[in-house]
């Protein structure tokens, strides 16, 4: 989520996490990663470059960055100017419930646009969401079930999906579509099993066999197509599983760490902080999804 030299604040509530970062950037790049949530990121100040689905994109103030669940991306600030951005992470379950209430043509919509230019009206709504969360709760505390906050959240997510996703037109192509048929098959296999099998048990040999490729050819093809190695992909999945457990169960942090394959609390906390931009305990305090 963040570069560690930036100041930041974060809030959470049912269906969302809101993250605000600002300050002098150090041009420290983000490594390839992904999240389970939809990302609606408003560029408020400064410029950044992202590699998303294998393509470089530049973003300027007023732009929205739209990233689908499990869509691999990187990030790098340009220059040494002050940087400010506001990121809204939306839980897929929230989006599915919203799509049903809207009687949408697609129950699990995906963004069909990565960069939406000059979106100041939507950005102002995101600012309202942030200002309201600040007024209600001290950082970082759950934003709970405030009706006003829930209404703004629904307005922002609905407007974004209406304009930039296949919510109404399912045939529109998602920006997260994997064109390599064999790699797509492997990723589908991983997603089918992730709720039942610890990702660490999915070896490179097993995945290559599913793809019908030699181990070394599979490794090259997966990395080129997805933007991340199979090993890094599976490690990121572990952290995504952990994040969901922290917000949806009452398990102690150590139990969560062990359940997703980490050996101890310290190694898990370091990995989680690099991935999420906050510690497991901070993330857990954001409240249930």
C-alpha cells in the first residue's frame, strides 16, 4: 500500500479499507504485488508510474487508478516532489452484494479501464469519505456502520463501477484478463483450491504439470504473463488469506500466521507490513468486513 517514508492514515469498516498517504517521496518502487480487494486510487498530488498487467501507466493529479482483485501491479513515484494519494480498497463481497441490489447484469464486475483521467468529482466524494471517517473515529479505528459513511461509500463504488467496469455490460473485457490459456488454467486451479488448500502445498512441479509445460518454461511464461513469479504469487496469496482472517475471525495473530504457513509471529508481521503498509494488529483494529 505505501512507501514507508510517507505519512499515512487508514480507516476501515464493513466492506472497505481507506488509506491516505502524503509527504516527500523517495522514489522507492513498490515490488509486484496484488490484493484481494478492488482498488480505487485517487492521485491527489505528484505523479506516479505503475506497471499493471504488464503495461506501464503514468498517473497525474486528478486521475483514478482502477485495479481488480488479484491484479498484479507495481508503483514508483516520479521525481522528488510531494506525493499524495487516497486509496479505497473494496471487499469483493461488498461489490457482489451491491451488484445484486443494482440488479446488475454482472454479479462480480471487473474494471475495464485502468486509468480514468480528470475525475475530480469522484475524487471529491472520496475526500468526503475520508473527512467523515476522520471526524467519527481516531486513526486507526473502525468506521463501523455509520449510515452517512455507508451512503457515501455506496455512492462512490456505484459511480466507479457504472463508468469503468462491466457491471452493466458483461461482455466488456476486464483489464485483468489473462491471455495465455495455459497460465490462466493454472491460476483458475489455484483460485479453486485456495479456500481448501494451503497455497504453500502447491509446488512448482505440480503447477507446471497442470499447465502442461516443463517446469522452467512454465516459470518463464507465468512470470511474463502475470507479472510475478509463481512463488511470489503464492506468498502473496498467503498474505491475502491472512488479511481476510484478521478482519473476519477472532483468531489471535499468531494463529493466523501459522494457518497460512508462517513459522512465527515476527516473520509474519514483517511480511504483512511490507504487503499492507500496516502491522497485523493495526489492520485487525480496522474492524470486521
